[in-house]
C-alpha cells in the first residue's frame, strides 16, 4: 500500500484526508487555490495561507492504464487506472488518484472501459486516508 511522504507544507492535506475531508491550500490574501501546497502564492506572491475544505466533486481530466504496471507491488491488481481529476470548486487544481468502485476497493475494481474524460467523480478515502475517486451517479 502506498503511504504519503509528508513535508511541513503538505502535512495538513494528509491530516484532513485521514479524517475523510478534502482540503486544499489557498492564499489567505487573494484566495487563489494552490496544489501542491507551497509557501508562496504564485498569483500574488503572498506568504499568507490557509486550508479550505472543498466539495470533493470533479471530472476526470485525464487517465492512463499502465501496461505493465508502474509499481511492481501492484502487479496483482493490473490493469489498474491512474486518473487526474479537475476539482469542481477549484478548476485549476488537479489531483492524481485512482477510480475505484468504493472507498478502499482494489485498484482494479473499475474496468478500464468505464473510464471517460469528463466523467463526474467524487472523492472517497481509503482506510489510510489516501484520496480515491468514485463515479457519481447520474
């Protein structure tokens, strides 16, 4: 199982994720969301920052199904997907994860044929707090 490598800037993201909430760093002066977390706002150069909860809804912006698997420890779950999700509340923010059937499901729980650019998804969290994504019901 993958575990996040945290640094002082990103630690709050993982703390919120372990609690089942998706928070994104934002500039406390101009309000611009930024990810990955960093000390300075790329928009206004302010060092003021805060963490804002977002809805966790988004759309698949891109995806790949690696052949062979990118991570040897995950070969038993191949083929699995890796998706890039554009957040609905912060369209310039894109997060990488996996599309799964339910929180904590195996990485191969969604058939590759079900992946579509633009598909609506929402965040769920595996038991370790790693963000994953599930398809929204239409």
